[in-house]
C-alpha cells in the first residue's frame, strides 16, 4: 500500500505543477493581449490568484506528506 500511496502522491504533485504552469501561461496570454481587451487584466489577475492558491496547496501537500512519512528529505552528499 505504501508504494501505491507514494506513486499517487507523486502523480498529484506533478499534476499540480502542471496546473501551476498552465495558470502562468494563461496569465501571460492575457498580459500579452494588453489594452485591446479591458477584460484581460481581470482574467490575468484571476489566473495569477489561481496560481498562488495552487502553489500554497502544493506546499501544504508536501509538508503534510513529509509529516506523515510519505516522502523523506535527503541531503546532498559531498564528493
């Protein structure tokens, strides 16, 4: 069961990272549209707010997974 839970956790983390990148791309698209569309700044603000929310959620998910022992930090070993 541990292997499946870790695999699911890694999949959720990757999907959240992908959603963050998509949200950034959406904000960039609306930024590039510029003054031609007055609705673009509101859409860009919404996309950036979603990105911040996803980033905070991802951070919380990683901290919870670490607390429950689903992931473990490792140090960088010098040569």
